[in-house]
C-alpha cells in the first residue's frame, strides 16, 4: 500500500500547509483562520487540534469533500474531516473571510517543506480572536490575542481603525491589549509594574490584592494569563502558584 504523506505530518503547521497546497492544486482556495492560525503565530504557546479553513465562496462543499476523500481523509459524523493517523481535525466554515464588519482580502503566505499555507496576517489573527471574545464570549481569546501581538510584528494603526468600525467594547479591548503589550515590551519589569498589572486585573473582579483571601481568588482567575506568566518568567505550570505566593510575600503582604 502506498504511503500517505499525512502519516508523517503530525504538526498542525505541516498538516495545514500540505492540505492547503493540495486543495490549491484542485483550484480550491482556502484561508487558515481561528485557533489554528493563532497556534502558529504563538509558536504553540496555545494549542488547537482544529484546523479551520475558510474556502472561497465560489467553492462548493462537494468539491471540498471529493478532494479531502482523495487525500485519505474521512468525514466524521459532525462537520470535520479526519485522517486516521494524524491528530488534527479539519473544518471548513462558510466563507468569505470576515472579521467583524471587515471583509478581509489580503492574506499571509507561509512556506514550509510540504507546501505553502495561506493564512490570516498576525494583525487579522488578533482581530479574529477579539471577535470571538467580544461577539461569542470566548474569554480565553484575549490571552491568544495578546500572545500573537507580543510575538509578531503587527499593524497597530490598522487595528485601531478596525476597532473604531466595530463598537465601543472592541475599542476598549484593543486599548487594553496595547496597555498589556506596553507592559510586556518594557526592558526592565519592576515589582511596581507587576503590582500595577495585578491591580488592574483585580479591579475588574472587585478584588483587593492586599487582602490575602482576595489574592487567592485572583491567583486562580489569572492561572492562564499570558502577560503575568511572561513578566513573572513562569515557564512551567507547576511554577505558577509558588511564584505568585512568593511575590505576594515579598512585595504585597
């Protein structure tokens, strides 16, 4: 039996590049978006086994299905395609690519050893994450957005103008994102900077960081907070609570 390249392409980036290229060969244009796009731009700081390809509206679901089956995928009972020896699930949400009120037409290209992947730009990936946060209640998506902004070159002016065309809540979220980004980009983070950051998050939860019981609640709420993990240099999950407790004893209590 002939080997399928998918047997050796286990990462999301490789799998998405390979499938995107094979679809392109059949004149099926797709754009990677969603959590899968975010995973690539955050260098797997956040993981997603779902590969979200948004097809050109001119492409039919039958065209996609025929090509995916030819590649060795099986269609699951839900809306996904899955290859038995690959961990990723592939979905094709309805196009075109929209980010709130914005109809996106310019995309990035990522070349890999198995093909070329068409995907949202880092700036548009942030918009996508913020849309999921504001319009669909995906609270974890702010962490995703700030991680993408921190690890990539982004167009701040474009992001601001886009938010203005959405609503006041989006403008507010973008403003907070830039505040957090400024904290992350400081060359020397002081204990005062960290206290200021903790206070800003505690205020949203009506907590007082100087009360030990409130600080305990805050610790749990900020467990997955990207900014805090960066400024406290937390590399592993089991370092989080000891470092937070140590900071409280040394600088707050």
